[in-house]
């Protein structure tokens, strides 16, 4: 076997992430590697923290990117806030809520699940009932934007519930950051984590996190050390903390951080509100086109994530065959259903740089072609007219 350099195909990414990465970010990643304690690199780190505060809409001093993907941000929040014997209430309305339960249990804490139907937002009334029944709970955790179903939950109300019941909130914003309104300070969210490969349109592998003063106080008041050395915020702060005196903790992913910096500069240039509006208007256009093709949404209107559109696979269309057709003929990736939705649902992403009119038109044409290949005729021109009509 002859192995030589890997040449990646040029895909259009309209799945649940990663999303299309703009050339300016790819260019940033290719800049010369410098030392992770180089004074110029320290300046870059300070700028990343400032830009992340803007993206999260927070003044939290403890705001930084964890050097690993979104799941590590999740683990950092649970591992730092929970100690053995603690109790956490977790709303579960999809795959990532389930993953939160595992995190709680692996911290030696007790998880109380509030199970919700898949495809629906978390019901605050159901959460309130469970919080009232467990006054000893320390944490309320939930997923703002459930990527496995496409449902958007009311984070503001859920964070307020947490405060009313003396709980710290842990909020998953992996798919929401940069795509829909998120106000960490205004909503008084306590421990919030995200990912770089969704609406920030950066490469995968970093997890922005932010901790409120209340969350920091809880970390400082721990009786036991954080069981993960790598994710212990007390230690990470020695490297990411303010000022010139930084100590080695781990070797930062230098070039990946160039990429994140560039992605955040792009977000700042566009403006956060404009980015939210772009996602919303592209979603409306996509929905008009998909519905004109006869497709139905899983999530009811009003609770849909603009950046993650779950639709039922039309009857008579083979899931794997259609997705393979899109990839091989159009270089176009859409997402399969996860968990309970496997084989029944497609997840169509409009995240970050992928949320563009040309992508939507490509997808509508390609889907019509994929259906035709399986003997199902739809009117692509009418669907494209519906897209145009909604813009
Ligand atoms: N949480 C949500 C809502 C996600 O969508 C994902 C990834 O898709 C994760 C957590 C985990 O992130 P990662 O795959 O970057 O570890």
C-alpha cells in the first residue's frame, strides 16, 4: 500500500456540524506555529477571551476555549461544579441531555432526569416540579439547542428557574452559540460550554466555556479536588489567566487557536445580531423550499432551530441511498437521524458559513434529483421559487 498526503474532497457541509469553514479561517490555521508562551501568542489569547465574551454576551472573567471538542467543555462544567454525593437535575430531550446524565454519574453525583419527548423543547413546568421535589439539587443542566432533534429550549426561563431553586445552571450551547440569541449575563447562566464547529464555522476540536462568579465560588468551595487534572479550571487558569505571568499547563493547540481567533473576528465584523438574523432568514427560505418538496418538519414552528432542520424522510425514499447520492454526485453532506430518529429523519444544517442562499438552492436541486433517482418525482422549480419568494 502506497500512502501519500491526504487530499480532502471539497464538500458542502449541511449536516449537524462541522459546518463549512471559510477560506480566511483555513488560511489562519496555516500560519507559522509559534510557542504557546510566546508574548505574541499571549496577546492572541487575550483577544480570544475578549472575543468569546462578546460571542457569549458576558463579562465573566473565566471565559476561555478548552483545548478539546464540545464534549470536553461539557465534561469541564460537570467535573468542576459537581462533587461526589451532589445531586443534579438534568432535562433530557435528546442525545446530548442523555450524555449529560452520564457526566453527572461519572462525577459520583446523582442525576435526576426530567425526560421530555424528543423533538420538543424542554418544558419549564416539568423541570420546576422536579426542582421543587429535590430541594437539595445543586445543579440544573439542559441543552439550549438539541442538535439531535432540532429543538430550541427557552434558556432564559430555565436559568431563572435554576436561580429560584438555588441551583447553578449548566447550559449546553454547542449548537446555539452564534446561531440564535444567547445572553449569558442577562440570563444569569452559570456554566456554559460550546463548540467551534457549528455556528462559528471553525474547525472542530475546541470548546469555548464561560463560568459566572457564582460558579467560580462553587469551584473554590469544593471539598475535593476536581477529579480530572486536565479539565480542572483552577489549574487551567494558571495558563489562561490575566496578565503576563502565565505558567505551562498543557501545550495549547496553537494553530487551532489562530483559527478560532479568525472565526471570532469574522463574527464580530458581521455583528452577533446580524448573524442571528442571517440564520433565521436562511431557515425561513430553506423551510419554504423543503415544504414545497413535500417534506415535513419534526419540530413545531416556533421551537425550531434555524441552524438545524430536522425533517422526516419521505415515504418510499431510502435514507442511506439518498445521502450517499448527495455526497457522491453533489459533494453535499446532510445528517442522518440519531438515536430514536435513526432512519426516520434527516438533519439539515444551516450553521455559520453554511447558512447561505447558494447552499439552500444546491440542496433543493440535489434532493429533487435524489428523489427522482428513486422514482419519486417532485417539482424542483416550484421549490426554488418558494425559496426565492421567502428571501
Ligand atoms: N452538545 C451538543 C448539543 C452537540 O451538538 C455536540 C456535538 O454535536 C456536543 C455537545 C459534543 O460536541 P463534540 O462533538 O464537539 O464533542
